[in-house]
C-alpha cells in the first residue's frame, strides 16, 4: 500500500528581490518545493545562499526593502504571498501555526521578564487558557525540553540560564503555540558541540512526538546527518539538489554538494589540508547566466556558462540541477574523498562521533 503524502506547505516559482542602494538584489530565484507533514527538512548551503530569506517568506518577516515578486506559498488553502506584511492576519499564522527558533536565544527572550511569564503569555494568547492552566502547561513544556526542576526555575530570569538552557526555553515557547511548522534558523550556532548535539536531538524527538514539520536551516551538513529526513541544498538563491538524507550523503550528484561534503571537518584526515570550495559565490545583483556554480567548479562544461540546467531526476525522491546528469554529458565520478563516505560515517558513529545513530 502506497503511503499518502500530506503536503503542509507548497512553494511554487518563488522569487524574492531586495532594493539595495538603488540596485536590485535577486535573493531567491525561482524556488519550488513541497514540505511534508511531520518531516524534518534541512536546508543547507553557504552563508548568503538565501536560506533564511526563503523561510522568512513563510512568516511575512522579510525586511522592508524586500518583496516577493513572483510565485505562491500555499498553506492551509491560503496563498501567504497575498497577505500584506502589516496585515493582522499574520497574528493567526506567525508563531501560532508557523513558529521560528532563532540562533541567538537572547534576542528572542525579554531579559526583564521571568521565563515562566514569557511561556505562559504565549499559551494564554494563542490557546486561550487561564493563567493557572497556562502555568501548568508551561512547567510541563519546560520539563519536556529538558529543564530540570522546572517548578523552581519557573520564576527565574534569562540571565540565570546557560546558553543551551535559554535555547531550550525558546523551543518551549515555540511549542506552546502548537505549530504545524517549526523553523529552526541556525539554532545551535552559538553553542558548544556537546550542547549542539543535545539541541539537535531534542528537536528531532519533539518533532516525532508532536508530528510538526521541522525546517532546519544550517550551513553545516554534518549537524543534520542523523536528524533530517530530507535535505535541500541551496546555492545563489536556488535549490540545486534535493533528496532524502541518505541520498544526499551517499549519492550526491551536484558538484556543489560534493564540495560541501568534502569540506566536512568531521571527516578530515589528520595531517591533510581540509578541503575548501575555491572562489566565491556570484553577486546576486548581477544577472546570472547558466549554472551559478560553474565559475567555481572544476567539472563545468561549456553549456554551464550558457544555459541554466533543469532539475534532473535521480530517483523518485532525489533531484539535482546539474548538466552532468544530462545523458549527453561525459561520465564524471564524485571526488574520491566522498566515495566511501558511508563507511567513514559508520566509523565515526562507532567512535561516538557527532553523526550518532539515525
């Protein structure tokens, strides 16, 4: 029996532009993507690739100089693109149905209000519960996200919590809204490796329990290797490869994805130089012709500088936007460094490395 996919959010032909000092910056260039209910989707790519801008369109949080110039964002039968940024209708969506956890919890928490106040306020506002009911649920949420003795810590202030604990509270506040989608924008960047792994696992466990869709934004493929169900690789405002996490890690097809994987510090060999993708991303102020990654790729062909590649189907769940998959292209193998990636990751797992068990 074939499993029916329930699409919670559907993006079609999305374009986003910013007006910057009299110039137009094309931040998002024709992205189409469906998000399935209950899945953990990791959006990965270098800084400036458009990851955060892409997801800000889901909550109407683009900066004032930004605008959606094409496409649609369908959520619960409504095109979110049609809602003006100042429309009160966003209050029923932003936070309540699509919540966001940002990378710096101190920017999300009010330093002069207690932790308990900040969680209960959300519960009262979005669930309509009494203060007593909200306090009970807030304490339960604090315990759920790993805060020990939540009854005692309920009346403490953010400065009395460590960075990892503050991030757990931000996650608790997001969950208090009972969202259908949770966007995690680099939620572990400011944390040490041990706490980072705990937060990543917490998000995965909560997603499994509450069945919300998680969109995890990061520049590091390594941190989502044992968490994501699906990975979308972004470059220069486009998704250039998309597939199940095992497909992206063990059978990547785009040269940019090869570069990201080859750059994983966890897989470096002692004494060898760490791989780095040469060059820099293109200016999004310019009209990009062909494959945006071509100037940085040793695998680029003449057509890569002339015509933008379409998405080629690798499997029913795996697609890559590269001319190397055209039947007429020369056969090119992935770099040697990542051909045995599966074996090397299993070795890392056996040693208790950051990848862990899926």
